[in-house]
C-alpha cells in the first residue's frame, strides 16, 4: 500500500557533523528490445523528475533521511513520493558532500540504484512534479545537480560492466555450441543472437 501524502517537517531529520543527510535513487529500467551491438549504456533508461521550484534542468528523486527509518527505507520512500515508482533497491552508489547554491547549508548525500518494477498512476507529488524516462546521454545533459551526475556515472559503470560480462558469457556459450540454434538471453529485456550456421558440405570436405 502506497501512502499518498509526503512526509513533512524536519523534527526527525538526521544530521552528521552539521550536514543534513539526504538520500535518493536513480530509477532505471532495461529497454524491452535491444541489439547487442548497440552501446552498452543505450540498453537502459533512467527516470528524472522536475524540481518543485520550476527552473532549468531535472534531477533524480531525493530527500531527507529521518531518524525512524533505515537508509534504504528512506530512499524508497523518497522515490515513491517524488517520482511515483516502486522497485528493487540495489547496492549504494556512493556518498557525496555538497552545499546549496547560497553556501549556507551543507549536505551529505547518499544515492542508490532502483530497478523499477511498477509505475504508479497516483503518487504524493504528482501535482507538482513531472517524470521523464530518457537515455543516459539525455540525462547527462538535463540533470542539474553535479553530484547526481557523478552518481549517474557510477550507475552506468556498474550496469555496463554487468552487461559486458553477460555478453561475454553468452558468446562463449554460443561458440561452444554446435547445434546452430539461436540462444536467447533475458536480462530485464529481450535479445536474441543467432549462432553461426553449420559448415557447408564443401567446407567439410
């Protein structure tokens, strides 16, 4: 069950040595169909949202980490409240230290990947934010927060490394096979690779 009201107030807000602790997610999904020859980072998309205060650029969902919740619970809650998506939280991408534009508030930011499994039609901040699925290349251009761009690069590095290992394993299995049948791989998306055709009688002679 999803609560359709955002948490408000700062009375439970966590601080670490004067820095306000915030936590967020980079929601992502694999494309339904892709060619294994495409660039590895083109095999998935990320979700960005508009800021509350309208201006240039987009951002990933994030907000305050509160004392009555774990960091993973806070990351999932903020993503539901701001972006209206649910899914699996994966290993933390890192910790960043930054200040607001005025330089009068210091932050400690934590970011996680979230593999999206459900998009909600109604969510707490639906009326004040828009959400946009886009390529990694588009996200690099439109994300307005430098530290979030760094988190995005961490996610890209992780996912592309996983994909390269998967492709290497797939091609290895194809090369060992002799049936000539296609091999199908499913990794959050669909892809098909055909093994080389069997040699002709002339080649075997």
